[in-house]
C-alpha cells in the first residue's frame, strides 16, 4: 500500500467563476481571479491498496454519499490513468470549516485530493498539470493548487489556436505576485451556522447559464474586470481591487437572481452584513464585500483594519461565526510513504 497526506487551502474568487463552457472537462466559461486563504483548510489522505474492491471515501468523519463517492472515484480514475495503475483507493478528507455551504470546500478538497493522490500513486506532475487535474474535480480547485492571488485562465477552444495544445491544457491557474499579498486580509462572516446550501454550485450555475437573461452580460463583463483587477494587483491598489471585487460579486448574484426560477442565496443576515460593510467604508474603513454561491459575506480589508471589520460583523444578528484569514500557501504534501 502507498499513502500520502496533502493539505490545501480554499480560495475566494474576487473576479468570479460562474458557468462552464464544457461540463465534462469542467472548462470555465470565463477566467477568474482569487485569493487563497490560510483559515480555510482541507487535509486529505489517499491510500492506494490493491486489496480494495472499490474506492472508499470518508468525508468529515462520515462515509460519503454515493454521489460524492462516484465523483471522487471518477477523479481518481484520471490519476490512475496517468500513473498506469489499477489499485483502488481509500480517501479520508476533513475540512476545518463548513462543507458545501458556500465557503469553497470543493476547491480545497479537490486540490488536496489531486496533490495527495498523485503523490500516493508515485506520479510526477508540474504545478500547471496539477492545476489542470484539480480543475477536473472542481473548477475553483485549479486555483487552490497555488497560494496568494491566483489567476485562472479559461482557455480558448483548440480550433482557434495553432500552439498544439488541446482545449483541456489551456484552462489552468497560475499565481500572481502583488505588493498586496502580505498586507491583505479577508474577514469571513458565516451566516446561518454554515448549514449546507439549498442550491449546489454546479446545478445553480448551469441553471443560471440556461435561463438567466443577464448571463450573457455577466460573461461580457468578466474580461474587463479581470484586466482591471490585474492592474490593481500589480500596483498594490487595494481600493481599486476591492471595488472591482464587490461589483463583480453583485453582478454574479444578479445573474443568478434573474434565472427562472431565481437562484437566491442571500438571507436577511446577508443583507445586514453587507449594510455593515458599506457603513464601515463610509466611515473611512477600507472594506469591500464579496460573496460566492452561498449566504456568507467575505470582506477584503487590510491587516490593520481586520479586527474592526470582524467586530462589526460579529454584531450583526444572524452572523454565527467570524474569522480573519491571511493569504494562504500552495497545496502541499505533508506526509507520504508506504503502509505495511
């Protein structure tokens, strides 16, 4: 038996990933830009064992559902194909934050799974190849392979390029250097106790793409926001980056709200938390909100102001937990070896 344990941090997109152009390969419809966070951690152990009749998955201390196991097994098939092996695997994964509630647990989960499975299988992949592999499990997982600020490239259809790469090889993430990396913080306000959300991200984005009259406008907006965000990152301009992130998040949710029927993630406490962020900013505190496919509010700010932002959010009725995150590091193996 061969085993490996890997650790990965979830990331929160500042320019959002919302929609796919190819569901089978998990190719995003547009690029994205994110910040990997040290407070949102997944640890995953993968053990390949020739004696297993099938793959096994334990998630947060409980056996996985049949759907979760099937998705993980299909992902492991990609690793087995790359390593030219057939052994089944036992996977034990734990999130140090609420699962499937809108805090990007699939990003850290599949990044950790990719890194642990590749190491346990004895395969060697470059960072870009790991990002592409992780993306096959979850689109946002491609970004959690890296630390700090990360840019995801959607890639262009192969027929439009002469570089010899296939479509799958063009959709990958890469880290972006920025003067903001060390001083930025994200305050995470969990709403409703971190309960699983009513609309899964995959189904919700597919439904939005199929039925929302605002979805096309959303896709047209993303390249402009990406370009402006990269300029802000390079210049160390947190105010500009925060303004882009907040507007982009509202645009994503607007497209979901316009779907038929609407995809509604916001709760009353969500609106109250957003109002608190605006009040902070009006009083001179650098604070900009962003939200993913869930009710929780994340606030981009500085290390020096994070405590004040956290205190303001703790005072909001319906906010059940608040944490402060700095930029997290890349996904990495923390143990590997053979079990007797």
